[in-house]
């Protein structure tokens, strides 16, 4: 994490959201940044491996924020549309982030 934060910070790239999990001897980290290509270049320039780059759905969670069940309703709408969530987490400024196998259809299911 230190190497990632330093590489992006040195390149002037702000991390707007982050989700990380350890999987055995490696970790998987999903970063939310404004410019994915610039972040990739900064990370690879620092000797770090970037395996994939994908787009995400980012939604402000103002209505329903802090209300139990809000995440369940959002996830149910996506699931009922037959879409799989590959990653989901919260980011800065009360935003929900989701990476799905069909972001366009997921946006429609969420009324975005």
C-alpha cells in the first residue's frame, strides 16, 4: 500500500476510493481514480504490476445514506437484472462504487 500511495502521490493522482483484500500470497486492490491510464503509468513506472483496468459505476449515496437496507435494495436491483457484481465498496464523498460484468445494464437497473 505504501508503494501504491507513494507512486500515485508523486504523480499527483488522488485516490478517490479503494478496496483491497489479501488472497494467499498476493493482494488484489481496486482503486478509484479520475484518470485510469495515468494511474496505470505511474504504478507501472514504480515497478508495480497492474493486471487489469476497468470502468466502474459511481453513484452518490445521498438518498438512503445511513439507512439500513439501502445497499440491499441497490444490490437486489442489479441481481434481478441478471448482472454480477465483481467488486463493491464505498468511496469518498458518500459514493458507492461497483464493478459489474455489465456496467451499462447495471446503471439502467439502478435508474442512472
